[in-house]
C-alpha cells in the first residue's frame, strides 16, 4: 500500500524584497528564473524511484512569489510533477500569489495545472501599511486580483495578514480584520510581526520598541483576531490560522501532524520516515547539483525517538485541538504521563494546558505564552 505524501516546491523569486522578510527569496531576471525552472524540473523527475512508494495528497508551491513565474513555466513544473508522482483523485494543490502579479490568463493556466487553492499575500488592507511593509501592491490592486481569482473559479482562497505593525491598535486591527473577512475568503492566516535580524525592519525598529505595539497591546490584538474572525464564521484551528468549516489547510496539517512531505527546490526542507533533509547552498550550488540530482540531498538528519517525541508535542500543540494521548501511545509505545509527568502536572495545574477526554491542548493563556509552554516539552 502506498504511503501518503505532501510535496512542497520553493520558488525563490520576488518582484522585490519586503522590509520584514528573511525568507530565502530575491528578485531574479528572466534568464535566472528560466534556469531555475529547468533545474527544478530535473530535481522533480529524479524522484521517479522514490515516488513509486507514495501517493501525493497535497502540493504547496511557496516562495518567494511563485506567481512571478510565467504561465508556461508553472505548467512545465506541474507537468514534471504529474509525470513523476501519482496524485490522488481529490488533492489539495495550493499556490502562493501576490496581488499585481497575476492575470486572467495566468489564473486559467493555474486551473489547468490542477491548482485548486490560492494563498494571497494581502498583509494589510491599509495602503499606508502596505507601503511601510514594502509591498508592491495597493489594497485596490489586491481587490482586482481577488476578483480575477473568483472569476477564474477558485473557491478556496487564503489571505495572509500581518498584525502588530507600528502604530497598530486593537481598534484599527479589528477594522482590518472586518474588511478582510467581509470578502469571504475560505481561510485567513494571521502572523504577528517578528523583527528578523538582517532585515530593514530589524534595523529600523529593534532599537526603538516604543514604535511597535507593546506586549499588552499585542496580546489584545491577538485576542481580537479570534473574536472578530469568529463573528464571520472562521474558527481557529492553529495558533496563526483560521478557516471556514472544512477549509483547513491540509498541507500545513501535515507539518503539524508530522506526516511525510518532500521539499523540492532551493532551500526546501523535507521530512520523510523521520529523516529531515534540506537543499542547502546558494543558487549556483543548486543549479550545479541539479545537473546530477542524486547528489542533491544535504544536511540529512535522522530523528531519534526523543526528537520525534519533542516534535510530536510542540508541533501538535500548535493546533487548537492539541494532541491525542492514544496516538502518543500508539506511536511511541508509552503513556504520555510517564514521559512528561512533571511537565504535565505543572502545565495542567497552572492552567496553561487543558485536558478533555483523550486530548491535551493549550488554553487561551497557554496560546499567548506558547513559546514558554512548549519549551517544557524539550528534553535536557
């Protein structure tokens, strides 16, 4: 019987780098993009033997900005995928896109490729914030891209938003959420601004925390997110993700539930049979290795059982429904109470963790302090 597999493909190109972003991405020329697509096709096809043991249920094309590729380049990438992997009859196939980078023709090409879910980088509904973030689009241009996507027949769309921006208040954030929710997307991801070293935002704000919402305001902003989106029919199923019923991102759930996924492209990470791997190196290294794709895999790490247990806990507890004690016992052959006796006693007694029948999950306070709570499940 074939095992379930998710595919992640990384497209490391953007129109321009945003001020807050530390992802592996950069602007690229037409020639650089074409060279990369050719290399990615070779890497995909190199997995022919591996693919025989798997059936793909989810595909996620991320970046960067995948929608900055030409339509025929996207079609060739998916041609290589379908030539190499068996894909189930009802897969979830997601693609990230940024407003202002798609046309009706591109969207139709995506439909022809089998893409059935779009993740749109809105980030903010206020043009002043978009300018501050270094986005290339206005809110009006986003609305046009959203309209084109709906007209092309896309019925599963996620919107990305960023909270805790400079000057943001609980009231202004609630207005942003309402504006986005009224568009009736199927899914909304909300990421709190993090100052990443080496980015222009870090240089501008790391030494001036007074310009950003303080801890109390950031907490209010986070609590407002669930409240407002709940009024519009979105339920929180993960720390940063909200969905209409049945519209949770199946691919991302693979990450949180430690399913097998294969990462393809520069910098892409994989987790297969408790082995973590990644395509390390720079662009030139990647292009060179794709001439002989069997040499691709570097930075391979087999996870020993303690690491597997840690991941089961701190990935699974990101989900609002938490983790199953029965599932823990099935995988690891031990009761969770024996492995984490002291941590569970502490977190259940202080209210950071809640228990309901078979499941353990973070309380609302536990979610707000999730980094501290989850660190309790790391072995010394």
